[in-house]
C-alpha cells in the first residue's frame, strides 16, 4: 500500500532522469515517499530500490543515516526545538520545558491525537535569531515560551495550514527542467570529451544586446 | 544600552543587518522581492554571466584566480586555485554546490539562498563556464524548506528565461543545474561526505588523499565543491573585475565576508563585513554591529569561527577577522560564525551543547569519533549534572588525546598566564567532526577549569542558561 | 621473490657501475629509519608488511578496497612537510617518504583506538567462538592500553540475530569495520547487509525479510575481525586452540579453491579459504565451505555392502572385494571387456582417477571409461588453447558460452565479476537463461535452444562487437549451459567463435571437482570405446555385462533420467564405489564404501589444469577406503596387481607415465602451494559436432534445464545446514508466456515433451527468455530429467493446465 503512487512514480522517474547515476536520486525519492505517506515504510524503501537499481538494504542504510527520514509515524506537525549553543545560551531549555508541558509529552514522542511530535534538534542555521524552532522545517525565530504556546494553539486550530504543510512535505515547489532546455544527464563514461565551450574561445559576442 | 545602534534591519531578511559598508553578496537584500527573476534582472542580474560568456573560459578562470576568492565554507582555500586542481584532460567534471550549511553559529548561506537565489545560480554558471564543468548539483540542506522553494522557483524561472540549460544566452555554453536536497546530517557539509550523499549513499566522508574531489569526486570524476557564499561572489566579480574585488579587504583576505554573530550580544545578526580588517571587538562592541554585551554584562568568552573552533577570551578581541592571524592565536575562522558568552554563562554546560552536537552528528565511520565523541559527551553530561568525579577531568583530556594526539590549539590568556598554541591540531579521524567534539571541552577545560572543579567538588548547579533577551530586558537585565 | 629483496641485494652486492638499470616500479622509502624498496602504487601498510613490519589493522583487507575506517593502522608519514598522521591502508608510497610505525605518537594512537574499540565491546571472550583467533584480542594484547577506563554503560543490542540461514550477527561485538558489508557489495555483489543508523548507533543490518542469502556469506564470517559474525555449522563446536588443520583444495567444483581443513577429535569442523593468488583469493562459496557436514553424516556408508536375498547387507572388505572381482570376471567371461563400462572418477583425487583408469583400461581391458555424465562438453575441449583463471580475469573480453558461473563455479564467478567491476574486462554472454553475470555483461544474448550457433554468428557479425573482440585478448569460458540441448550446439558455437578468434584461449567450465584431472589421467574412452551416453544406451539394451560406477549417480546426474533408469535395469551386474547409498548405487550388486574428501590425501586438477594437493585430516568413516586403494585391491584379485601401497606411489606413477603430469610430484607440489598447471594434453579426442540446427514444431516452448548451486547432490542434501537451501523444482516461465499459455502463476501444470511429462508448479520469471521454460535440474518435487531425451537436439515442451 505504501509503495509510490503512479503520480509519484512519474515524478520519481523525472527526478532519476536528472542524474548521471540513478542511485543519486535515493534521497529525493525518500523525501517523495515521506511526502506521500508521512513517514518511510519498508514497502517504499523496497520500491525505491527497484526504481534506482539498489538493494533494499542499501536504501535502508541511506535512509537511516538521515534524521529527517522517520521510520515510524510522526505527528502532522514535527516541532524541532534547537538546543545547540546559541539557542542554549538564550533559553532553549526553557522553551523545551514549556513545549513538553504544553503538549504533555516528552521530547522524542508524539501526542495522543497524532498532531504533534516534539524533538530536540541540533543547529537550524538561525543562530542570530535564538532561540529558534522549526515546525515541519519552517523556522520560527526568537521564540518565547508564551509565543510557543500561541503557536501550538494556532497549529491546532489550523490557522497555519496555508503556510505549513503536513509533515513529509518540505519544499512545496519542485524543480522541473523543461525538456527543450535540458542538457540531460549522461553517464560519466559516455561523456569523456571536454565541453565545447572550453576550446572555442568567447561564447558570445561582447556586443550582443541584452 | 545608551549608545544607539546604527545599520538597517530588514524585516524580510531576518537576522541581516546592513550598514555603511561595501556589499558584494547582499546588495539586493533591501528589496522584499529580491529572490525574483524580475528584481534580479532589474538590478544588473545575469550581467556577470553575460560578461563571462564574452571571454574565453581560461580568461574567466584567471580573473577569479587573480581576485583570490577565498572559500567561505570553512577551509578558506582560494576558489580559482581549487578549480585548477582537476586532472588535465579528464572529463566530465562536475560542480557540486555546498548549501548544506549546518555549522553551529553559522547562518549566511541560507540567507543567500532564500534572499538571492539567482545570484547563486549565476555564480554556478560562471564557475561551470570557467572550469569546464558539465553539470551542476546544487545541494541544499534538507531542513531548509524556504531556501529549497526559493532556489527551485529561481531555477525554474532561469531555465524558462534561457539562463540555464542548453545554449545559454544563445552561446555554445550548456549546463544543467540540478537541485538536490539533503535529509538531516551535519557531516554532509564535509565535501567528500556531500559527494557520498549526492551519490545516494550514507554521508560518510572519504579520506583525502586519495579522494580529493578535484581528482576523484562525484561518480569518481573530477568535481569542484564550492560553498554557496563563495559562488555568490562571482557575479559581482565578473561585472566589476578582480581589481575592484581586491580593493576591498586585505591582500590575503580580499572582498567581504558574511559573518553571523550570535549569543549574548545586544544585537545578534548577520553582517557582510570587510574581509581581513574588521576586528572581533568591532563585531562584538561596534554600534554598527552588535553594540556590546547584553544587559551591560561582561564578555566571558567567544567562539570565533563556528562550533568547531577553539574558544577565544576577551584577550583576543583586537584580532582582525583574518585566517592566518586567528590561526596563530589558537583558533580558526571557519564558516564565519561568532558565538558570544557573557559572564553569566555556565561554561561546562555551554561546552556540552557543542560536544553533544558533534557526538550526535558523528557519521560513525572512524572509531575515535564514533566512540570517543559519545564518551566525551557522557562524561561531560555527568559533570554538568553534578555527578562528575575527579578522574573525569583527566579522562576528558585522555579521550581527547585519542582523537587529537599532541597539543591542542588554544588561546593565550593573561589571567591564566597561558600562551597560545596555534592552529591546526593533529587528528586520528578522517574529518573534523571528531576533533570538533573535543574542541569545546578542551577550550572550556583549559580556560575555565575552575568551573569544572566547582561542579565536581561542590556539586553546585549553576543555571544552564540565562533568559532570552526580551525576558531579560523586561526584568531589568541580569540573572 | 619480492622486488625489494632483489633490489636490496643487488645494491649491496654489486658495484654501482654494473648495477642493472633502475626498476621503474621501485620506490625508495624509509621505514622506521631503514631504507626499503617498495613498489609503485603500493599501499604503505602492504609495503611495510612485505618488509617485516606488521601494522595492526581491522578494516584493511588486501582483497577489498581500503576505507580507512577503523584507524588502527595510523602511522606517521613525512613527505617533506614534517610527520603527518595518516592511515597506512590508503596512502601509497612516494619517493623519499619517511614512514614511522613505532613513534610515541603512533603507539598512543594505537592504544587510543583499541581503548575506544573496546569501550563498547562486551568482552564476552570466554563464550565467543572467535576467542583465541580474534584479531581484536590479539592486537589488544600487542598494541592495547592494558586497561579500560570506560565506566559508562555499554551499548546493548539483542544478540545474536540471524542475518541469513547460515550466519549470525552479534552487534555488540561488532566493531563496524565494514569488512562484511564491503565483501557483500564489492566482492559478492550481494549488497544485502548494510550499515544502518548513524554515529554511535551505527549497526550492521539486513532489510526486514530480505536475509543475506548470498552464496558467499561464509566469507564474511572468515574475514570478521571479531566474533560478530558466526556461522551456524561451526557455532560453539570447538575452541580454536583445539583445532587441528591442514591445507588442502576444495573439490566441490572444478575451480579448486585452496582451503584449510580443520578438525577436532577426528571430526571435520570447519573449512577456511586460503588466499591463492591465481585461483580463489581467499574466498569460498558456502556450498564448498559448509558441506563438510555431509562427510560427518551418519548416513555415510561405513562398510561395504553386498546383495543377498535380503537386499544389500554389510559385509567384510574381503568378501565385498571378491564379490566385485567375481562380478567383473563373470562379465569378462560373458561378453569380454567391451561389455564392461566404467563411469565416474570425477569426484575423487587424481590418484583415484589414475588408479581406476589403469584398472579399467589395463587390468580389465575395457575401452568404455568416462568421467563425465552427459552433462558436460566433449573432452576434446580440454585440448584447445587452455586459459587459466587469471587469463580469463585479465582478458580484454571474456566470452561466456557457459552455464551460470554463479551457480556452477561460484568462485570463478567472483573472479570474472571482479574483472568487470575493476574495468579490466568486458563480458559478452551467450546464454539460454540470464543469470549471475548477466547484469555485469557488456552484451548479453539470451538465446532459445536451437539457435545458439546462429546467435553467436550474428553477434560476431556486429561491427561494434567485432571491434571490441579485436581490441585485445579474448578468453572464452565454455561449458554446458543447457542440459536439455545437445552438446553439439555448444561445440558448434565454440567452433564459430574460434574460427573468428583464432588466438582466443578457452577455459572449460566443467563442473565436477576433479573432472579435468580424471579426463586427463585416463578416465576417458580408448579408441572404439563408449562415452557415458553410449554406455548407458548399451546397458539399457542389455549389452553391458558389468557397469562400474565410481562415485557416480546417473539417476541423479545424467540428464536423461529415463535412459539412466533403463540402463541400471538393463546392466547385468553393477558395482558401485560410493560414499553414500545413492539412488543409483542402490541398484548395485556390490557397493564399496569409499573414503570422502578430508579422509584421504592426494592431488586434484582444477579446470585450468592446475594440480594442487588434497590432504587427509581425519580417518575415513567406518572402514571406508580411498578409491585408489579399492582399485588396487581389485587389480590384485583380477590377477594383475597395480602394486600401489601408498598414495605417493600413485602420484609418482602418474607423473612418470602421463606425459602432461610429468614432474608433478609430491615434492614439486610441496614447493608450489598454488599448484602446478599441467600441460594441455595433446591429441585428446577432437571435438566433433554434428548439425544442431532445428526448426520450430508444433510444441510451444523449448526447455532449458540447468543446475543451481544447491541441489540434491549428496554433499548438499546430507549437510543439514545446506539441504534446506535447495529450491524445489518449479517451471520458470516469462510472465507474457504464462499469459499466452493460459496457465496461472503458482498453480501446478503438466509439462510434456516428446519423451515424457511431469507435474510442476509454474513461476513467473522475467529473466527467462521468451519461448523457453527453465527448470532447475536435480531438485526435489519434479524431475526435469524425465522430459529430456539425450539423443534429441533440443527438448520441445507443451504447458497444459491439469
């Protein structure tokens, strides 16, 4: 049931086609599977292996290396509170305590209603805006405990549905390379000539109008 | 807090503060729509590419070499020289853009990707043209949803407008830029791990040599791995020339740099600073920058170059932001990240936040990092929790010695009568993640040993952190 | 001889002016203050070891790509910029490099790595199978810190967990060296074990419900540097210091992998691979590694049997041998030597085969002797320009006109796979059933039986293929890919290849352990004699007075089961020499209990013609005897004593009397652990082919029958750890053909040929060539041999619902 859908197989093939070697698409395809199902299932891993020509064990090895891939169901909203230095210096512990209290769960677990999973996260590249957190990988900056409570209320009420898609979806925009513009991916052993522009001198006339 | 801070805060670019300084990579940040193709084209966008395509590839490469564009990812290796390290005649060659910014304290590449994705794309194109790279993979950190969306949109627009893909601007230059994204692993920021990850594997670093990416990189082919900020410099450079570029900054460190200053300062932020001349004192205390320590507190220590860097004391404030000088003083510049600790900071607890980070982010490949990092974290956790023993302090250093044999770099301290041990350290691991788990412990223990002893002997618990800025200010400051 | 020794000696002994020109491959480096000459491109760890400086290591293995992971082999290397810390397993020597493997820093690093490796190690050495032969133990003793300061809680995992039917994993003991996972991926191509999770939680795992079912899984146990991987057949059987061992050669198939045979209390307990550079590189297949269980089997024949009114009953050797001699004498009296047939000899040693060839040809006088059983190619293939395994694995192009090497000659598969993986060779495959190497092939041609020659000719006419074949050396691996198609087809295809590629070398892909030795030492028909098929046909017609089966089971192994059955019924007298009472030997009038592998010494010949030693490690089961001894005893009773009193005498006699084995003596072999390649026999029976072209008829499908690694052969069936790995016989049909035939996947159907029919389950298999049906040979459930007519060119089939 949790293999990729036909629509996603089509997308998967498009993604695979961008790489000189199909296996490069493993991480993007795992994201696609997580987007479809909310977490990664064994069936999806096996399916991805088939699509890229890897064994299930190899895809599993890759999958479990990366923290964003969840092998168990998580809440609709994954709340990651950063606890690395800059955030710790400015109150991330308090923020985490408040989150645990408000959600009634410990970090690393999911609320009974399946809405929230709370995680202690490492640096989210917003150190000047500490303490920070992410909900489904959307940042919230300089969050006070009270602001956190308000955020949870908003999420629960669905007020942020337009901004924050359910867990699994990271970017809502995908790259699409138009067929007519694509150079195309070629296996390295079949593309051993130097690129043409290296030997031909200037590629356009300096006076070409904009 | 009486002195007024100068500079412009841009609400649409959280964290970024512009000032009366040259801006090479942040010139469009003042526009709310800076990430759109329309704005980019209206502000001279893609004219660096155009300039580049009117010249021979070797010429463009030389221009970049002459400008000495230092890599902004951490190692500070000149990009032009890096491009020249590919083996003669071996093709295809690839460009991999390192947008996996994760170093604690570092916050700049994400801004550049979110606020000016076309500038990055243009930089990629220039690099591909100059170094004969036939495909570009733009690897963005998995947790950066907005950056991924902005770059995807920009790429879709740039393809449609003919800036990327086949016969760019009607020339014989054709290259695809493929957006790739990660899934949560700090170590993938290391260039060989980035390549492993891009090949669909576990992001475990490869040993250099033999796996120098320029020689044996993606799919075993010559590969240039450049940082986002490094590439973002190229459009400006191609429009304005190497002379204009080197006119900013110093000879060894030309141009500007993005620096994030976080922690216990009045105004944490990301600043584009003049390379090589701006001092740490300027950054921490200058009113055009952070404006001093919060609540009028004293500076206790600071991390000058991201979480991996050995710590500095107020003694080092007058050092300029310059790689060689900082190295001689016992630390490194890394990826442009300063984390400031005031005198309320619980030093062992602060060190633990970094050691925990690196132990958590160990890929598990090298024994010393996999086993040693966790061991360090567990000892330090016990100490911070008040369960440390006398033997633990020496044991921390002993485990550290197994990761970094020999003397470990540290700063000079007048108070302690210490002279500096210069960078770099020796290491028993492939990459710097293992040593980075030890660096904060070594700094903290060398510079603030009494705080560790206090936790062991007296079993006193100092509050781990202070309150957030807003709360602290409302309460009148202080603890 | 090492390059460095030569160079050092010449530097020391000869004056500079008449020194030989400098060796372009020599690199002068300093190792702990002493100048040594390393080889260009050599890793520091290897160069140091060759010069007597062993650098401790866990992850490094010289038959796999280095990963620099365990950090045990850290040294200090000065390349002109001062001493740098580096792993010696990934850095190659460079001129004037200074290597220090014993500095204080190095010693501190070694202690550090060991302390860290032991931090989470359970130290359950007293109950660990590896204890006593454990690199972690040994190197801790030699390089370790002497004490552990780790006071935290260790990692805990469930232990042990099975990762396959044969191998168990203890993750607590595992030091994450990447050896097993690299082996699975790089060497075996079965990447079914992987690192999972990250950092301190990294562990080895298989995917749920996809075990590490590799034919080569046992190698991971052998190369594991700790007790993390243990093999089911050996677990808790012995302590290493109680094992006695001898070096030998595996004779399960004809590759001839070098092994160490280990026993305790006169029981075989374990085989380990030995790294023989020209042959197996240290690897073994699981069948060869674990089939010692069959030798220990209670079902072995412990004493000779003779047929009485009550059936076969145990008897004394004297009685059995005289009974056998009487049968032979009676047969000679009844019909002469031409009416006696001797089949087999491919399962024993060279000495067994030589003695039996002498007995059959010279004592009995029968020309009807053959070591093959209708499932190989004509012996004449041995007379072609013979390739060695190294010739194949270094050829620019390898042409496979052979059965699936992974199934029949597994370690040869590894060598060919390595040649492809490391981009030395391109493979062009012709096969009626895509298999293990198809994915590795540059070009793979799946052909329907009856079109083999045409397919080869068509490929040769392709200019791209012709250009590839013209590029460099070509090695052809030739064998019987389909037991349901005449050998003439393959012979013709081989002749077509050789006509186009006169310089190509040929490696015979003959399967049985010592079939090449047996054929070369005389177990083949004398002029006018019958081969196995003709012998069986004669027996079926009542024209064989005595059939002698020497370790040979026609009912199981001859492709045409009906003929084998009729032959055993039609032969007037049958004498069998065997280790087990097989379906065929059950028909014998006398069964002589034979000693098995590990119970006898001698030599063997692999498919290259390489002769290596086979060693006795335990005493023969019961009163069983080696075949050569049985032959000698019979010769005495038949009035013409072969006179052999020791196996060494047989070896010498073969070296004396068989031209191509000249000089291959026990003494010479003792000097050459990798063996001596016997010269290619001149004038061995030429390969003759008759037309194999055949058109389509009213039948819908053509049969392809070939072997899997695990089948009902006694070595597998009598090894409890292996027996259940044999697949049941099913008919593999392409999914589109299943539709065309109107049958259903998983259902039983009737498969009919002009010869007979069987009931068999249908399985969908996309790898099967359209229009063909593939059925594994000699499997439980349904006997595909019932469909095969060994006189037919191909076997046509119909599939019908029941």
